[in-house]
C-alpha cells in the first residue's frame, strides 16, 4: 500500500478505521449471541430434567458448552482489544514488523496483531530454538 507521496503507508486512514470498527462491532454482536446460546445450552444441560435423563450425557454436554463458552469469551475479549486499537488509531499495524497488516487478513481475523509473514517468521524462529 502506498500513500500519495510514494512512501509506504504506516497507518490506516480514519475512514478505513471506521470501516474496521463497524466490522469488529458486527463480530462482537454475533459473538455475544453465540455466547448467550452456549449459556442457554449449559443451563439446559444442567437442569434437573436433563440430569434425570442421563447424568453422564448431561455432564458431557455441559462440559462441551462450557468449553465453547470460554473460547467464545476469549474471542470477544480479543475483539474488544481490537476495537480499542481502532480507537487509538494503531489498529492494523503489525506488532512484529510495524508494517500494515493486509485488509484481507483483518477482515478474516479482525483481532490479528501480526501480518501473515510476521507470524510465519515468528513460528520459524521458535522452531529453531
């Protein structure tokens, strides 16, 4: 991505940040709905009626939905962190290279903190250790 001056762009514009903000907020709403669904399923699995049908099945279902709920809660936390970076104006800047993360990556993984290449490089460095 090049700015009009011919220099490499180091930040996304206010308009681009607003678009990312809208995308992230949509993902947060979707995530909250999923978390609510998981919570409802946990309550159903732990209800006396479910336990009466089969304690082992009830425990397994509850544990599975609890695991999904924890994962979803972590995802929501990451999305809220991304929203904070949007507000601070540094959203989309790779924490490893300082270069912009591609828009495609940010739309696919809105909470991304590293470019694909930086993530690969970091993984390769870990393997060498």
